[in-house]
């Protein structure tokens, strides 16, 4: 009932916080929530807004659309290629972003809800995109965020877009000797379970790394945008389509929650945001349980090994 009430009767606040002078990256910003969040950020005066997208042609179309509605200068928005299914693409993007004069916000919105078994970079596709590459990019850009904090006296934000569906995942695999090996076994793949599970893994990893950033000068938060009209679940079938028809927020309203995370202050450090506000009560019972704590430690330990195999020393960026 809390979900239905939130969807029907809670409207996240329209963003008004100035972003003047800020350099902001939004991943997955050629469509849906990412695009509408980018539109808000352009309207709020961002000095440089980078649309990080897999499809640069669609990214250019999004750039022109945002410019036409916000009347921001053509120099503000740039379209950069980023394919989270490729570690090389993530590394190339981060190397380029690290050369920016400053970085105020990394808003990690890109993700997939795979409708079939696929393997990217040796792991099931949803794990690669939503979990491994998402945190790979985050760790690659932590030094830039931290140095921007010191150099400009600002509080940069790293915001990860997760979902309340993290509470729907069963996650029996956490008790297996090797979690990721089990999840990479095609014979055990459940297409309906995988997206919620990827969101749970995001939350569990987030809760492990957030304490490491206390006192770093930056803020790390994770958020739930609610059920929204977007491109993410376009292949998820008629059941979700019916739910969205009756309950989903429109894309602009949903995007307000992303902007709330991107402009949040120190009160959001290490916190889960719901309906555009810090609300740890909305974390699933499992996440807050002792089993959740143990699973969180185990997931991060395994993910650390994977990230170190991609780029040795990267976890030292924390």
C-alpha cells in the first residue's frame, strides 16, 4: 500500500536548486529519466552538461531537444560515448572525464533490464552493466570528484539510480560459496529475478563503500525514482504495462528524484533516497538485517576482486 500511495499521491518537488558553474555527467541520458533529468539540470544553469550515452546519434538528438526547450547555450551540452557493456569504453570515458577542469556531479542512471541471457565481458549482461561497470566508472572518477572538492571548495555528488524493486529479489545466491559465479551460470538464470537482483546488489555494494567516503569532501547517495514511464522495461510484458498505465509517474516527474540526488547536500551522504528525500526506512528488510550485512560484505569482497582484475589498484581510489 505504501508503494501505491507513493505512486498516486506523492509528487517529488520540482527542482529549483541552481547548478550554475557546475560540470555534470548524466549516464543513459538520451531517453527517459536520464534525458529529463538532464533537461532539468540544463534549465538550472549547469555550465557543462555531458550526456554519456551508448547511442551518440540519439544523444545528439537529445542534446538538440534539450537546447530547444531550455534555450541553454549550444556550448553547454556535450555528447560523449559510453557503453557500459564494455570495460574499455568505461575506461576511455573516465580517462576523458578525468581531464575536465572540474567535476561536480556524476549521475549514474544508465542500466538495462535484459529480457534474455547474454554475456558481456565474461559476466551475465545485467550484472556487467548495472553492477560491475556502474561501480567501475564510479571508482575511476572518484579521484576527480575528490580533487574537485579540494580545488574548488565544493561538495561533488556521486549519485546512483537504483530502485525499490531491490526489495523484491530473493537472492538465495548470497549463501553460495561464490555469488557471481552462481549468477553467471546460465542454467540458474531467472529473467524475472535478475533486474531486481541487480538493484539489490547496487544497494549492498553502496552500503559497503559509502563509509569509506566520509570526510572525503564529496557525497555519495543512491535513490529510488519509483515506477516511471521510461524505456527501461519496454520488453517486460503486459503485466508491467498495465501497472504502468495505472500507477507510473510521467518521466519528467520521475526525473525530479534524480535531480534531488544530484543536488543533495551532506545530509544525503551514504543514504538511500525515496521520492526525492533521504528515507532509509524504504530500504528492504533484508538490506537492514544481519543477513543483509553479511551479504553486503560478501558481495563487495567478490566485486572488489572483479574490479581489481579489470584494473589493478582501482579499489584504492576509495
